[in-house]
C-alpha cells in the first residue's frame, strides 16, 4: 500500500493538492507583485571549496530567465561555485546522461536540474538519481507532500495541465472531452503531439482514463486513435511548439492536445495579448504533468552540497513563484504568490487540480518503448 | 617546370610517399573513428532491452524484431522511395541548371547564379523547414497561386505529407546535385565540342556525343551525394512530414529517446548498409557504363 501510494497519487492526495492550490491562489491574491529572488544561504556552499556544477534547464518559453537569475545570484554569494547551464529537452538530454554514465559513472553530464515526470520515472527505474537530503534542502518542507518522491529521489516543484488547445476565433463550441479529439466536427483539423517527442502519451493516457481505462488498460485508447488516424481525423502530428502554434493560429488545425500553459503564454505574446488561442480542460480531467528537481549520481560531495543549496534557493516561495508566473506553471510549493492573470485562469483553480488525471507513470514508463512502437504502427502508420 | 615523379622508379616512389604523407593522417583518423563507431554500434545492436534499460547480454532480439515486423519494411520502402524521388528530381532540375551556368558569359551573372543555387545552404535546415511550413500550408503561397490560376478547386494538401517533404528536400539538396555536375562540365575541354562542330555535328549531336558522356562522373557523384543525404534526412521529414513520413533517422532518434538503443542501433546499421550498398552498386554501374563507352570508341 505504502509503495503504491508513493508511486501513484491517490484521490485523497489530489483533494489535499487542490486545497493547497486554493491556498496558493489565496495567498497570491490582490495582484501581489512578483517578489525578488530569495537570498542564498548565509554559509558558503561546499564549505567554500571551489566547485563546478552543470545544471540542466529547459529551453524556450521563458524557461531560462529564472535559472539565469538564480545562477547570477548564487555565484555572487558563493564565489567558489561556478554553475554552467545546460539547456535542452528531457527527451534529448536524458539519453545523453545515460550514455555519459556508461562512459564514466563518476563524471555525470549533468549534476542537477529540472526534469519532467517522464524523466523522473525513467531515472527512478534506472537508478539515475541521488536521494535528496532534506537537511540540506530545508525548503523541501514547503513542497506539497504528494510531490515528494519515495526516498526523496526527486522533489516536485510544479505541474502543467495537459488538455485541449483550440482556436477560439474559429471554434464556436469548445471541446469538452478527451473524446472530442475524435469528434466529426473536427475531422482533419486535429493535431497531436507525436508520441516520441514526449507528449503524445498524454493524449493516449487522457483518452484511456476518460473511457474507463488507465495505464494498465490502454488498448481501447490505442484502438480509438488508430481508427481515427485511418479515418483522416488528424491533420498531423507535431514535434515542436511552433508547428502547433502556427497551424492553430492559421486555422489549419482547430484542436490539439497540448499543455494548457502554452495557450496563456502564446496569447500574451500576441499583439494586445489577444491571440486566437484558448484551452479546454476536459470534463474527465486534464493530465497533470509534474516537474521535479533531481541530483544525479556520480556527483562529488561538494557538488551535491552546492546543488542542494541551489535547489533550496529555487524552492523558496519568491523564486518558484517567479518561475511559475513566467512560465504559467502551477506551483507545487505552498504559499506561492501568483499574478492575478494566472489566478483567474481555470487551469489554476483548485477544482481543476483536484479533478486532474494523475497517471501511473511507473507503469507508463515500463511500457514506454512498446507503446511508442504501437503508436508508430497503429496511429502514424495509418494516417 | 612540373615534377615528373612517374618518369623513373625513384620518381614513382617519391610520388607514392608524397601521396601517403598527404592522405595517410586523414585516412587513418577517419577509418579509426568509423571502425570504432561501427563496432560500438554493432555491439549495442546485439544487446537486450528490458523495456527501461539496456542490458549487456548478447541476444540479437532487436534484429529479430526489426526483420520480422512488416512495419519496418514499410518504413525502409518509404525511405528508399523518398530518396530516389528526391534524387531523380534533383538530377532533372540540377543538370540543366549546371549546364546553363557554364554557358553564362557575364561574370556578374555567374556570381548571381551561384548565390541563387547555393542560397539554401546559407540558412539552417530548421529555418528552411519553417519557411516551407508557411509556403506549403493550405492557406499558403502555393495553394493561393493554384487557386488564383484555377488549377485546383480547393486547397490541396502539400504540407504534412510526402509531397511537402520531397519539395523541401529537393530545395535543400539541389546545391549538392548542381555542384559536382558543374565542376565536371567546367573541366570539359571546349575544343572537343568545337572539333565536333568542325566535323559537322549539330549542337544537339555535340551535346549527346561529347558533353553528356563526359559529364557522367559528375552525374554519378551528384546522384550518390543527393541520395545519401536524402536517406539521412531528419529535420525535413520531422518538421514537414507531420507523422505521415516515417523514415529510419526518425525512428533512430525516437528509439534513442526511449533508451531502446539496441533497436536504434539495428536501424542505424540497416541505414548504413542501405547507403553503402547503393554506393557500391552505383559505382559498379558507373564502371560498367564507362567500359561500354570505351568499347564504343
């Protein structure tokens, strides 16, 4: 029971999560300005000894702003620490980390950084992560309990809701269900994130859970996608943000399964903030896609000390709040201030978080390669 | 005065030493890198994948999986068709282009032609692919023109399909086709055509009896280069294929991401074998063709 509880988040935990999200929004009310970054710890990291760290951060969409601020601030207060930022995607970087471990397990490619739930679970199954020390990262206490991983192999800091994006200027009746991906009114106008690029499995899982299945009962969902592909339901599979953004904006695609946060940030980028993008949270629930901090095995004790101190800085309420505000991410740290625009967004509401689908990622990851091949054969092969 | 190494045995030895000295380091370096990489690839292809991890146990199951699943045969077939179509179009478009450039007399126009032909290489493949996204879309430039000219009644699908990928590949690979042909055509002695004309050959006869056979080495090199690059294309099928164009480089990338490295290694091995077999086959064909031409003389 305990084991299962650690790997999957129960309904009760979800309700608790919703409560925290509510508190989060409450604390962030009245348009509180984004606070300055939290000051780094008073004692020098790694006992003042010289240490070089490589930190993995995500690329694009404002993801690099806060990491650069944290790096500058941390290096200023800890002149003995040098942080090199390694920008990339989980899908590309994680295999490189595995390859480097084969070359030399004591010289990891990355010492610490941000990883999504897919990489987090891969790393758990693969023994990639070190156990985080709550003594060295006291701000872990502020993270919502269901975002603590078993053995502290990672610590959650936020999540994105994976739902349905659509062109609000062309779609008068928004999609309401995962099954709307197969609705005749959207025939030939649906785009899906390609499976191998790290997103398509969210669509499959969303459809599975919406139709009484789950990560262990996925067949019906694959059959639905396969039939729809053969019937010409899908315009294309996309692998980059620009592909789906461009297709939705021009009306070539009307609906796409994707991260809801992009509809928010893309609209903000449009002139007057009036872009054509909107998102719908399926009535069966959005898929909660969670993000973690991890430290990689093979790092030296000094690197672990310094990385822990940096993670602690990130987990401070002002820092994580700034990150979430810039990237439209739902924080997993309690008491974080969000800007009013985000507070109004449906995806940030406690009810949406409560109702979110939290797939069994461990099962999903064990099946990942097999499901990807099935996707290639049964969905892509029939388009 | 030019050196005459081959005139005496000493000269031949000197030439041989000079060639070894010039070619040796690069050959040894490239061969070593290639061999080491191939060995790692072959060893990885034989390993066992548990679903989450690669285990260093020799099972060869990835080969069994690849060669018994008809899905992969379909992918290989689609890839060969795409590469052959792209190469054929590039040759049909590239040869007249190269020939025309050799006929331009004004240096300014020659430079302009070079810039035009080689401009695709001045931008990154990703930028080019995004450009094609705009041009080939249903509401894009091509469909707009087709509709305005009443050539189609409704926008046609050019994007997220093999058509768009082929068009974009031709665009990016055309310089690689033109250049080898152009370099051979420029080396052709104009006196040969003049002699043919003096002996009463028409321009067309002069082209088909002199220029065309002499340009074969460039034509073969262009075909080989274009085919190999088309077989290895990743960005264009990825961004413009929309999932409908499945080729081995895409599968290799996906399997690496999934940590299914044995299957990725098998796919890479198959791709290498396909490319090498094509190169070898075309070289044999080329030699036979040359021998036929020699016989005719």
